[in-house]
C-alpha cells in the first residue's frame, strides 16, 4: 500500500464515516469522554483496516511504511476526532513490544492496543527520578513461587499517563544494584489488575487528570513478561524515544496546525496581529518540514538519534507559541468562558505550559544538543 | 526552464556521482573565490546549465558555500534569468527588486520606463563598457503577469552600495529620467513570482551558510576560551545559547527543505522568512558567546553579522514577509495546506 493511495482512500473513508466517528456533543468534555472517543476511533479504524497499516503482520498489522501511520494520525487529529497525546501513546508503546517482547506475547497483546480494546501505560518516572531516569529505584527481586521464579516488584511510579484506565503497564524496574545505574534496569509488561497495584490519579492544573501515581506492593510478575533481557531495560527506554520524536511528533504538529486554524476563525476581528500569526505560520512550517524529514528517514530505515532533540525543541516552542497567541486573542474566553470551546482553549493553554517539561524537559533537550550535536565536551 | 514548480522532480538527469562532482566543485569554488573570480569559476563549471537540470543541488551548494565563506558572485542575477525562462547572454544580469521588497524593479508608464532596483555583484565587471546588459522586469500595464526588456548598463545610473556590508558588492540601479527600453516580451508561466521564489530560496541558503559559520565561530571560541579554570563551553548558560542557535539553523534549513519539496512560491516565502528570523537568533547568541573578541574587526564574526543582515533585505525581509503571510491568513480566515507527508 503506497502513501498516495492510502491517503486518498483513507480520506474518502473518513468523509463517509464522519458521523459515526464524530464525538457526540460534550463527549470530550471529560477525561472519560476523551478515552471513550479514542477507543471508538481506534476500533472503527482497526476494523476497517486503516489502523493496521504500518505495523508488522505478526502483531495484527498489514505491513507497510510508518508513513502510513503518520498519515492516519495526522488525518484523525486534523479532523478533531482524537486527542493527539492520547492517540500517540500507541506509537510509543507498540514498537517497544514488537522489538522486545516474546513473540507470542507481542502477537497477543499488540492487536488489543491497536484496536483500542486495551489501554496501556508507561511506568518510567518516579518521585525521586525524573530527568535522571537511570537512577530509578522501583525494585524487582527474583523470588520463588509455586509456578517457578517470579519478579516481585516494590516501589512507586509517578506521572504515569492513563494508568487509571490501563490494563497493562510497560514498567522499568531496577533488577541490579544502584551502582549498576542504567545497566541494572529491566523492562516488564505488567497486568494492571495484578494484586498489589494501587493507582492514584493526580489532579493537574489543566483540568484533565491524565496521569497518576502508581504504587507496587509485592506485585508478582512472571519472568516470561520480561521485555528483553535482564539489564536491557535502558535500551528499551532509549529505543522508544525515536518513536515519540517521529510519528507522535508529526501528529502533535498536525494538532497545533488545526488549533491555529481554529484560532484564526474563532478570534474576534483585530484580536490577532498579522506579524504574530505570520510568525506562527512560519514556525509551524519549519516544524512540519523537520518532522516530515525525520519520518522519511525512519521510513528509509535510518537510525534516529540525538538529532531528534531538535524536533522536540521545535515542537515544544511551537506549542507554546500557538497557545500564547490563543490566550492573547481569546483572553476573555480563556479567563471567564464556561462553554465547551472556551474550556478546551483554557485547558490546552494550560497544558501547553507542560510542553517544555514532559518527554524530556527543555533543559535536558538543550543539554543533549550541546553535548551530542555540538560536541561541546563535558559540562562540569 | 522556469521556477521551482516546473523543476524536475528528481535532480534531472544527474546521477549521484555527477551531483557529487557538481556540488563539490561549486563548494570548492565559492569557499575560495569571490566576485569576478567566482563568476569565472562558475562559468567554467557550467553552473547556470546545472541549475536547469538540478536546481536544488546547484542552488543550495553554491549559496550555502557563499554564505559560509562570506564570498559573493553574480549568480543571483543569473539565477533569476533561468527562472524567468529568458536566455541570458554572457554579461547579462537580471535586476533585483529594491531592498526590502519583492516587486519587479521596473515600472512602465506612458512616459517610459522607470527603474529602481538592486544590481547584484556581477553587474559591473571586467569587459568593455556597454558590453553588460541589464534585464528589467515590469508588471504588465494591464496588471496581468509580467514582461521583460533589456537596457545597457550605461543607460542606467548605478551607485555602489556601501552601508553595512560594502563587500557584498551590491549596486543601487535607477533610471533617473524615464527610459525608452525598446521591446517588452511577455514572461510565460510562473513569471516574476516564480523567479522571486527561487531567489528567496537562494538567499535563504546563503543565510543558512552564514548561520553555520557564525555558530562554528562561537562553538570554537567556547571550547578554546578558558575562564574559572574551565572552557566556557562547560557552562550551561553558554551551552544552551549555542543549542538555541543550532535549533535556529536547523529550523531554517528544514524550512528550505520543505519549500523545495512543496515547490510553491508560498512555501518559498515562508522558508525565506524562517531563514531571516533564524539568522537574527543566531547572531544574538553567537555575538554573546564571542563576547569581547567577537566585537572587534580582528575577529570574523562582524563580517557575517553584516552579511546576514543585508541578505535578509533581498526579496523582502523576514519581518515584512511574515506580516504579509499573516495578513493573508487573517483575510482568508484559513491556513494554507502545504507540504503533504
């Protein structure tokens, strides 16, 4: 399936299925509503085949290029059918399973994720471990059990997106010593209904309680739920990043473009200045061009590396630029508005403040650029 | 051959080896020669012919190299001729718009033709006086499309531009009295807009070249300069400034990439603006990192500061073009659809 054909056929299908795919009125006003909408879109696109393109056949896919996944995400985002952040989690989690899970596990689990039958979360950050992920301390110890040795997990994760909705967790645990640092980390695929797991949603300032604290208290995980080998968890985490910085990034860029387009329509006359709108257009084009090239490199089998920190910096900067514009042009609606649309603008403006914090903070990205791309030597 | 949207989708009939030979020769020439010397070298290489078959490779290689080395040539004027589909004889050049604008530099009226534009560095060079002709473009009197005519340089008033960057070799070219320039020929196809688009991409690449050199100068200084017993490159404040500068360069380069892929004059305008804005960011951070030494003429930074500021004024500067883009979006109440995946 070539991209041009995929594009044409998908656009036609999305037009035809528009009523079915559309969120009902007020449906996306809550987190529960967003999740239900996402599950619906995933189910419909999976059953019609679209969601399966770009994924290997051995995990329920139809094969084909990652560009196809890129376009699908762009199309459903541009039509306002899904929240891009929620949608794109698949882009990050599925490749992890495909590359590191035992084949039977991947074949069983990935289709459920793609179809929206399951939601997964990613247990990485901890209260004491954010930017310095290699220092994580959530512990897994091999203990005997009736069914042979199992991992017993004790510890805590935080900022775990969608944990309260998730059936499974891609969990990074320390299996080695603290001195082993990143070499003592292992990745596990954990069922969220395992005894000993407690999920506590975090109330955020933007009105969507999208992440949680997750507590692990003597949680047993069979060894056949390892993703990769013992001590390979760091590679699992690092290999996940390029997917966040390629397809997921492309989707978010499409979302920003849509919201700028919406802003231009929603803003009162004279509320937007030509120079600031023009600048947002220019910056979004640069982001789009950069992300497009990254996706094509991925498609050509190139290994994505620290240069994708540039893509991430461009994205976060654009996101804040677009929503700064929105907050200025729609100031009264953002400050006072109670209707659905105003609440979306308000929530998205507040969430945009986190764009330079999540997924590797702005400071970390610039450190990476300085060290790995500019070769500026040690920073101490 | 006219403008980028008619350009061959691949790089014409040139295979990878031929492209490599071309771009290597062009970069080599532009990094070590300037002015008439560089023009001569480009003639030997057959650069103008290469533009017809491999526009992206030919334009990006030459103009980025010129920017990186702070050299100059008459290539921009000759590039416009290629874009307009007008055959240029040896010694001909196309007049560029006035500084800060993108309108055709000639205006036709009942009384004759008025000229107000810029001559690129190739305008006045070796050869018998009067051997050089200027190709003038004007909007058609009925407003539909544009047309070209020629005039000898001697019929025009030329004044060397000194200002911020005399080394760039620009000339202000005016008509004084309205001229009688003879026959006007209509320009087919994308016409002047297509030529401006290609010119913007060329200048954009030259700006990216200046940005890369400014960043390299700052980077190199940061690694060499020791204060408080360590290279200043080890301080996070310095590292982050240079990181911002690299993001600006890569963003501008990406915009140019996108414009070549998209092929529309609108994308070229956007990319040109991205390069102008990016250059300002790079100047700011690199000037700061280079501190005292970068502020003297003993150091090369000032040459790139001057060059990049003046280049931004060719075919309209980033600020004005950006405001025009925004005004159009506000008027249409929609964003253009550019650069499909």
